[in-house]
């Protein structure tokens, strides 16, 4: 199933609308046979009837967790990404896209460098969450519970505020060490922007507080001048 303006990562849950008959049939067949579905992002989100050349080569196999029927007759599904795959060749394009794929086997690098980078990424995520104006307790709890480093990297990557092409670039990094480095770089940039935004917000508030305080003092001064009968030209000198 092609994804428009979204990238599905392993371990990530995503709600999707499946209104086209062919895609609805894919979902129903996957649920019936308990098979995963491959999700691949479109290179150009404006393409209405995608062909194999319109899709990126790296996608994510996902399980269908739930199927919802909405009151207006539309069908929505909740899927969870499991594993990366690489498209080898398409064997059918109508009515649905069917491809032969190679599943990506991933193992956790057993090195101090990788372990240190994952720890740093976890700390970066905690720092980023602390900078949001609204508490992000649910996401914080999810990240704290994840023990598998590969799942942690993918979940954090899925939450980054990045263009689709950059998220796809992260998905396509098949070396876990390269992936954690890239996600850490992108997250560091977002922390920088969040800190700058917070600083600007604090400066703006301080400026507003100062203006309000000055207005309040001027009003007090006017009231004192009125009580003293100094509303004539002497008031200017007093001010």
C-alpha cells in the first residue's frame, strides 16, 4: 500500500484510511490470512495512481492491529510496523500492487560506540520533550519503556518534525550505527530550534511584562497627580 506524505517505521503504530476497493481487499485478505502488509512511501505525494517507479524501494512490513468502520461508511485500520524490506521486483500492479521483497535482517551492534550513541539519543529525547510547552508524558513514558535500541531509534525517528524525504532517508539506512548517528544529528538540530524558540518566548514575555508594568505605573502617577491637583503643565515635569 503506498503512503502519501508519511513514512511508517518499524515499531511505530499508524492509523490509515483505506477507502479504495483494492486496498480494502488487501487489508481484508491480510487480516483473514494473518499476513503482514508492505507500506511504501510515494516519491511524489500528488500522484493519484502510483506505478512501481513512483515508490521508494525501502518500506516497512506491518501487522493490522484493528479495523474500524466509521459512521460515514469509510474504513480505517490501525497498523504497527515490524520490519524493513527492500523491493526486488513487482509481480503485479493491478488491481493491487504486489511485489517480491527481501526482508532486512537487523542485529544490534555489540560495540561500546553504538551503546554510547543510543544512550546519548535517549538523553537527547528527554531533553527535547522537556522543551515543549505542553507536557508530553505519554511519549516520554513510551520512550522510557523501550529497551530494544533499534526500536528506540525508529520510534524517535518517527516523532521528528522532518520532511518526508528526510524521514525516508533515515528509514533507508540499513546500518544501525549510521541510523543512530543520523537520528541524533536531526534531533540535535530540533533541540537547538526548541531552545531558541523558548528563549525568544521568554524574551517576548519579559518585554510584555515590562510594558504592562510601565503602563500600570503611569496610571498610578496620573492618579497621584490628579489627587495633588497637578494635572496642569507641572505634570510633565513630574513625569
